[in-house]
């Protein structure tokens, strides 16, 4: 599996890209851990804890982004049948909780 993410292209801490992907793809906690273990089979509890903190921050960022974007973009179509800005906002707020 190969993940290519050109959003905010540049050099950054790899863990941030992984946690952003887990939020963007709306993964459950089990899916997040499975996804992270594909990158590091020796993933330990300390690493998981740090990544969860980063995911929390990203979930809040995504929720705020949708709050700001929804009034401007809510009438735009998406490629997903069941997706909406309000759904994405609510999902990320639930994840942050």
C-alpha cells in the first residue's frame, strides 16, 4: 500500500501525515491502529499515545475547517453520495471527544 498526500506539500513530521490521513479517511480506532501498524510493525503504546494526541488535534482542525467551509461550499457536489460538510464536522467532533 502506498499513501500519497500532496495537501500542504512540503517537509513535515511523518506522524502528522499519518494522523491527518486517519482523520481524512474517517477511520475508527481499530482501523487507525491497523493502518499505523502497516507502517511500523513494532508500534508501541508510547507511539500510539503520541499519535492519538496528534489525531485529536487534527480532528479539531477538521471540525473547525468544516464549520468555516460549510456556509460557502454546502451547495457544491461531492464525489461521495452520503458525505456532507455537516457530517464531516460531526464525525470529527465525535472523534475528538
